[in-house]
C-alpha cells in the first residue's frame, strides 16, 4: 500500500567492511545543517576527495550505499568550507536530494545528535564510552547503556463517506492543513493512540482502524506509523491549543496540504486517488 522510498542499496553498519576510498560519502553537519554541493538546484553529498583538507569532528560510520562507505560527523561553524558547498537545513533538502539519500541524511543527523546527547551518563554524570561493534554509549561506573532512541508517532487519514478530515495545526504556516498525528504515550498501543489523538484534537471518534505504512521522520527522531480510519461519531470540536481549525474535505475541494516526501502527503494522495 505504501512505499517509503528507502533505498534497497543502503546497508547500515557500525564498523566499516569496505575499504576506504576517495569516493566515500560524508554526511557532515554544522548546527544541524547539512553540508552539500549544489549543482542546478540539486544537492549532492560531498566525497572524501572533496573534504581532505577539512577538520571533521566525531566521525561515525553509517553503512554503505552503492558500494560507497557512508560516514557522518560535524564541522565547526568557523571552518572555511569550499565555495561550491553550503550548509542547509535538512527540511529544505527534501526535494533537492534523491529520496533514498535523504533518508540516509535523516539517519545521519540522528546519530550525530545521539552521540552529542550522551557524552555523559544521564544517571550518574560519568563520561561515557563507545561500545565496540555497537551503536551504544556505556557508563563504566554505573553500567547504564544508551542506544539511539526513536519516538513513535501515529498519523491517520480519517474518512467520512467521501470526505477526509484535515486539520490546521497552529504551528503550521497559514492555510496549511494535514491529517491528524501525535506521539504514542507510555503503555499505549498504536490503535489506542489513533483513537485518543483524533478525539483530543478534533472531538470525534473513529472505527475500523487499518495499517497504511510507516516512515522514519528525523525531525527530530520520530518514526511515523500511518493508519486509515473511518468516522464513527461526534462533531468536530478543536482544542484551540494545538489545532486551530478542522473540517471535512472532498477530493475536489482540498485546501493547501503538505508538499513533501512525508507520509502525510502519501495518506492524502491515497484519499484523492480513491475518492
């Protein structure tokens, strides 16, 4: 039902198996902005041969794609970068990078931030150490191990006859609408989260919840699990704190919706194609 566009040629890893070459790819960040080359508005990940003179901090191995090693790390904001390169926000690169490479970038920024966030043990404050052969940081004083964490969130297309429920989040740009989403709470199933989030944000109840697909979403560290659900009962009553307005829309009268590689767009496209 849903293809998330992730590359079948990407092989994740913690320890490099392939020999290093000048064509290896380096996913480098400065204040969460990715260093890329821009050619005709197309972004390209720089290779080792283009970065030999740069000082790179906290380099980590990510895996390989199409026979090239992938590394991630950081560069200092004071570093002078080649004039054919630029640091850009990852969200601004969704249409400038090949989709499979974008998802590797999403993995890279999360790995970089995870390492920065676990320099010290969160339990006792001791300096942590990297675990050989694992993506893990361990405290050798109290034994606490930390791994990269993801935050599961649901996103759901709610259908009532031939109309789709769309809501305007107050954090969205003006006039932008999307399907309902929200983070899963402790002890909650995904389906329970769908029911709760739709009710909290719009006041209605749903039934016949069906799985649609899933997608990593690195803003900052989520995995979005998509569902389709049917309207059951209730009238729309938005909370006014997170959601400013919501309504039912037919495929012929859609408002402005996300134009990106997100699963939100995939869900909305599914509705338009089927209704």
